[in-house]
C-alpha cells in the first residue's frame, strides 16, 4: 500500500471509528448488499491503557483504562480490521467489514460516497456546532487589562 492509499484508509477508519453502529447500518442499507464475509476475529471487548504526557510533551504517565472493541473480517482477498472505543460490537463488525470492502477499488467509490462521506460530513457539522456553542461562552479579559 502506498502513502496515498494509507492516508485514505486512515481517513475512512477514523470516520468509521467515530460513527455509531446504527449510523453505519442505516447508510449501508441504502446501498447494494455486500457479499458474505468470513469472521477472522469476532467482535470482542477489552481494555487498553491510555497514556498521557504532562503539558503535552512532558514525561508519559498512565492516565487510566479505556474500553475498546475490536474485530477482523475477510471479504474476498481483503482483510478488514477495526478498533472502536466503547462496547458497540455491531459498530466494530461493520467498521471491519467496510474496511475490507473499501480496500477493493471496484467498491471504493460507491462506499465512500454512500457511507464515509455522509458520516464525515455529519461529524464535521457536529464539531462545528459544538465549537460555535463553546465560542459563545468565551470571555474576553481585555477590559480588565486596560483598566489598570
């Protein structure tokens, strides 16, 4: 896989990891069904240690544990993997299935346009909405500096 393909795969996996299983299933339902797949690693939930750094670049420390669900499937010659935050096994399975399907150039355009692009647009709209709400509560302290 070349760098451009790796970046494209990184993008669709990030979008699928942030989407819920219901969102993914709803968009997949509007497209022609994918062929049957083989489950290599059934969806299973576990814990991973989350690490942080003091000040962003200081010494690393263990922040705590986080629940993660993973899955791996084979669709033809392609193998799809997914790791998603939380316990949504359906989300992990659908994300792994889409990862495998999106690796096939014959299916990629339809799945990108029908699933990944709408999910990414919805996620961007939610981020923008949250940013606008946070910006509305911003307090400027310039007036206090000029009164001294």
